[in-house]
């Protein structure tokens, strides 16, 4: 159980580096490094991930939505 809480804390922390627009686009608002679906990723402020676009072989907008949903949070914020 403690490991699951730790994972949730890590996910919640890196999600703070992004802002989700109503269109579903995620925009990085502060530098961050995290383990993404295809390995370690470094993202700089201003980088935007639109639904359906790929970055390092992954649809990061969809993946970020999935991470947010795992925390039990809605995708509109």
C-alpha cells in the first residue's frame, strides 16, 4: 500500500508541471523530468501536447489524461 501511495505522490507532483486546456491540450508550465510511457522524458516550459499528437512515440495528452484519471481527478481543470 505504501508503494501505491508513493507512485500517486510522484504522479501528482509531475502533473503540477502542466496545465490542461479545455481543448485537451496539455502545456508544460515548469521544467520537469519524469518516467513517461516510453522512458524518461524532460519537458521545458511552453511545450504543448495536443490530443492525437505524438512525442517520443507516445500520445502524451492521452497519457497525461490517464495519469490524472488514476488519481481520481477529472480532466477539466
